[in-house]
């Protein structure tokens, strides 16, 4: 039994998943940046299709990560 078509389909699927993950990360970063830059939450919700709650969680996560990086930078020996 030839598996070439199956292997090709699996490869294309993995590549599509990787592209989707990268696009999601880009969109998350852009959404957080837009909110931090003063874009209204309602506009970010409309453009992304995400809920206000999801955007709040994204922004909180981003701020938490930024705080952790800032803490590491100011206390490199810790």
C-alpha cells in the first residue's frame, strides 16, 4: 500500500497548524499592543472576533510577563 498521499496530507496538516499558531501569536500581540496604544476594546473585539473577557486575560498575561521580565532585568542575580 502506497502511503505517499497520506504522508503529504499529514505534512500539509502539520504545516498548517504551525502557520495557524504563528498567526494566532501575532494577532494576540497586535491586539494587546492596540489596547495598550489606546484602541478601544470594542474595536479590538470587532476586528478579532474575540470576547472582552478573552482580551482582558490576554492583556493581563502580557502585563504579568512584562513585569516578570522587568523584575529579572533589575535583579539579574535572583
